[in-house]
C-alpha cells in the first residue's frame, strides 16, 4: 500500500470516498476525525491544503490532510486499523511538513499517543471541548450589558472589516483564529449553517465602534459558541460575559438543549467564563508536534 498525494480540488468520487471514511470513523469512534477547516478544504479546495490518500486495492484505507500552516489530520478506516496505514500516512505528513507538522487527535483516542510517539511527535496543544445541557445546568443569568454598548447582529458586507480587525486583535496570539482573512470569513458566511441573526455584536453607542462579538453556530441540531471575541481595549468590563449570555439565550431559545464550544487549554479567561456559565469538559483534542530535543 502506498500513500498518494492528490492536488486540490479532489475529484467528486474521491471527496465522496473520504466523506464516507470520515463518517464510518466518526460512527465507530464517537468523534469526528476531520475538523471544519479540512471539511471546507475538501468541499472547495480553496485553502491550498494537501490531500494524502492510501488505498488497499480499490478501498480507501486512510486519509490525511495537511494545511499550509502545518496543521494536519489523519484518519484510518475502522476496518483497516493496526495494519500500518496510520504510520505510513504520518510518515508522509512528516515528509511534507517537517518541523512545522501539527497533527490533531480529536478525542485523544486509544492509539493516538502511541502512533505519535512512533512518529517522534509529542503533545503540543490541548483543545477542550465543553458542553452545557440546559436540562441539567444552572439557569442562565440575564444579559447585563453596560449602557455604553448596544447589542445588534452582524450585517454581511457592512461589518466584515470591523469584525476582522477586532478578531485579529482579540486572537493575536491564537494559532489560527487571529489570522482569518476576508476569504476565511466569506467561506463561512456562505455555509448553510450561517445565520446573521445568530451573530451578535456589541457596539459602542455614539461611535458605533465594535467592542466585541459572539458568533453562534447550529450544526446537526447542536448549538455552538463558535467564537467569542472582545477587543483587548474593552476586556475585563463584563462584555464577554454579556455577549456569551446573549448567544446562549438565543440558542437555548431555539429549543437547543445542548450547547458546545472549543477552547484552548491555556485560555484561562475563557475557560473560567464558560465554567461560570455551566459548561463542563466533554472531551479533549490534542495536537502533536515533533518532539523538542532535550
Ligand atoms: C469559544 C471561544 O470563542 S473560546 C475563545 C474566547 N475568546 C478569546 O479567548 C479571545 C481573547 N479573549 C477575549 O476576547 C476575552 O478575554 C474573553 C472573551 C475571554 C473575556 O471577555 P471579557 O469581556 O474580558 O470578560 P468579562 O469581563 O465579561 O469577564 C467574564 C468572566 O470571564 C472570566 N475572566 C475574564 N477575564 C479573565 C482573566 N483575565 N483571568 C481570569 N478570568 C477572567 C471571569 O470569570 C470573569 O468573571 P468575573 O469578572 O466576574 O470574575
Ligand atoms: N472557539 C474557537 C475559536 S478560538 C475554537 O477554538 N475553534 C477551534 C475548533 O474549531 C472547531 C472545529 O473546526 C470543528 O470541527 C467545528 O465543527 C467547529 O465548529 C469549530 O469551532 O477546533 C479547531 C481544531 O480542530 C481549531 O482550529 C479551532 O481554532
């Protein structure tokens, strides 16, 4: 079995085979193996990623995706495991990305640590997956927004530039979020799940300047705190809590019991905010990088 690098855009039949492989793995493992960025690149081919495929005869045994920044995902078909497919795909990713490689293990499933060690990789980043179930969590407090702000929702084409600027400042140290461009924003505004009425902005009365935002998402019947950001000059004043609550009330108000979110393990401020609002840890994603010498 050899690993084949296929340039984007992938043929429709290949996209279908990768999608089926990911579905089978998700059903078997209880966690999706491919994240939004990979799913978007599979569908549009616009992000410049590399697609690695490994066949066993006619059957697709494994798939890996490599982003230009070195972030990667790897999934082996449930019926092709423990046959060296993961090792071969991991070695191919290392050959392409070298020291910049960062492979995700969503759910840190059995075997992920062992495969990473075999490839000379070690855990480099933890991403917590939190959940809040309205039926069991403490009731949400009401939104308390400082009088200096007013709450409205995102207007595509009008708020893009201001949002990109606040997002870049709020996530200046984040590995992915802070570098979003208009193209990244447009790609998501074009998704079926996008709803401008579910994208909350806090703007300063008078100046209209954007202080912060809470972009919510609903996919497969589950609500998500997709991204919350407060401009650094407005942080520490209650705006993040007010915006988070506005989105939570909106999602629960749509009858969604379960709300989820992703937050980096190092993000103390955000984790404390979400835990104060009834979120608890439901899973953990780990990203592996080449082991540091010494
Ligand atoms: C799902 C996601 O989007 S995860 C990513 C979240 N966004 C980011 O990390 C972007 C950069 N950070 C930010 O934009 C902000 O710091 C946020 C959104 C995390 C918090 O926004 P702020 O407006 O500063 O929060 P706010 O003032 O409302 O504080 C709410 C609670 O958050 C927690 N919190 C806020 N800042 C801190 C901090 N520096 N240290 C510890 N806890 C903090 C506290 O529990 C606080 O409640 P308290 O003040 O009663 O103790
Ligand atoms: N809270 C956000 C912005 S800081 C966050 O941490 N996002 C992560 C997260 O993204 C999720 C992932 O792409 C899921 O597949 C998708 O269904 C969710 O809607 C996304 O929020 O995980 C990514 C790694 O897998 C990471 O790159 C994002 O920054």
